[in-house]
C-alpha cells in the first residue's frame, strides 16, 4: 500500500511540475521565433507527406522505409516493431492541426494494430502500442484503448526474468538471454500500467530492468553496449556485443540515444536521482564526443572507421533532440541551457533541405538520411518511421517552452 501511495504521489508531483513548467516557462530556455515558424511549416508539410503515405498503404500495411532507387514504399505487418510509429505520428500531427483525415487514418491503423496487445514474442510493445494507443488516449481516453494498453503491458511483463533482472529482447537459443539497450524505451508502458491500475508489479519490473541495464550495459565512460547476453539460469553476463553497431566495443549512435531517452523517462517516473545522473552522464558522453559533428546529427556509430565520411543517422538526431528537451527540465541551469540549445540546433538542421524531404518525395516520409541496420545493409541512408516520430515529438516538446 505504501508503494502504491508513493507511486501516486510521484505521478501527481510529475504532473504538477509539468504544468508549472509550461505555464510559467523557463526564463532561461527561450525558443527562437524563427525556429517556431519553421516548426509550424514542418507540421504543415508533414501533414501533406503523411496523407501521401497513407494513400499508398494497403490494409494491414505499416510503413517502414522508402527505397528511392525503386521508388517503392517498404512496409511491414502489425507485428514488426515499428508498426506503432505511423499511427502515433498521425495522432501527434492531428493534435497540431486538427485535420480529421489524419485521425481517421490513425484510427484505421489502430484497429489493425489491436491484436498485438497479446503478442508475447516481442519486447517492443512499448514502441508498438504505447507510441500508438498511448497517444490515442491523450486525445480521447477510451476505456477500450486503455484495456488494450493494459493487456500490452501484461504481455510485455511475461518476458521478464527475475533471475536475470531484465525483460528479454530477442528470442534465441535456450542458453542465451539477449537484452538490447533499445529495451529501455519500452519501460514507459509499464509505468503507465502501474499508474492506471495501482498494481506495482509493472513498476518493479521497469525499475529492476533499468538497474540491471545500468549495471551491465554501460562502460566507464557511460557509452553503452548494444547487446548483453545473460545466462538465463544464473543471470551472469555471458557476452557483451553489438548487432547494429560497427563493433562490439563501439558506440552505436542510436543505442546511445535510446539510453539517454530511457533514463530520462526513468527519472521522470520515479524521481530517483540516480537515473537523472545516469541520463546526464550519457548526455555528457554524447555531447562532448569528439566525433559528434558540428550540426549535432550523429554519425551512425561514434566509432565508424570512415568518419568524417561516415553516414549520418537522422533518427539518432531526432531521438536525441526529444530526449534533451525533456532532460533540460530536470537539469541545473547551465546543463539545461546546453541540452536545450543542442536540441534546438538539431531541430534547425533536421528542418533544412539536407535532411527534410521536399513535398511529394521520399515516399511521404519527413526525414531523409537515417541508418537502420548497417551490418545487414538494410535501411541504410534511408527514411525511417521512427525518425519521423521522434522528430514530430521533439518539435512538439520544443513548442511547449513558448507557452
């Protein structure tokens, strides 16, 4: 009972802080009028792009990427980990411009996504369901959508092992228990489930996973490994490696910003300062890295061998901007300014023709030049649904500082 009361107090405190921050504003975190105007144009352009994309999707299809050589949209079914980003992006754009056609399309895709609430073979239910239905309940909190999210949290919780102290990421052979840094992004769904139901088991799973990840995924310089392979019987680390990065000991860019975002969420949901410290340590690693370009859009891996000619990853830039625009709310003034100004720089550069697609091009995606899986040579220097999602989210977060 005490834990439930504490969780409720934390949730209330977080809500109160959020309302205070954006009603009073931070006097030292001032959005530029020019950037706000750029963002409004971006939202208008994005609406056109997503209407274009929606017209290309058959029932049951969700956008993944676009092949500029063949001119074909690359799609998935609802079981792919990125399936929630398209309806989530539509819903966030609808909040900005109230275009009913976006909401209609989002609801159509949500209906096609519903069945994944019972999917116990993926750790990505946070991405799939909270980025979609989680945005839907912010617009219209329907009981049936909340139940879908709760069932999704239950499904995610089945992948947790008390012996390992983590939610399993990828299914593999019985002697392996694979956990990737990306999984930090799926914990927000569990915190929501505890707030909604008062059941602290979801909260405890999220905290345990984050603590185990903080212990085993991070190096002394606060860079992260991509994959940890645990012994499922003892919980001991068997292997530290990469899947999507350049090398086992390299710092895969998107992995670093998944962790930055994830530990920022951990602090928001628990108010435990160790998570704030972790997020700030990760931010320091990224922002002081000699291989971070001046425009703040990371190379796909901080240790890519062909820097400065390595490909950039716009998705990593968008995720980083969104994370920093939350982290700056919790940091002291000096660091907050650094985080805010870095995010602002990223938004400016992602809004330039270098990264932002011209109207009617790019298969309807907003951003160009992301890197999905370099080792497998898939979605390389291509648009990605999650790059767009976090770009939209970052712009929405930036706008709040003007209120």
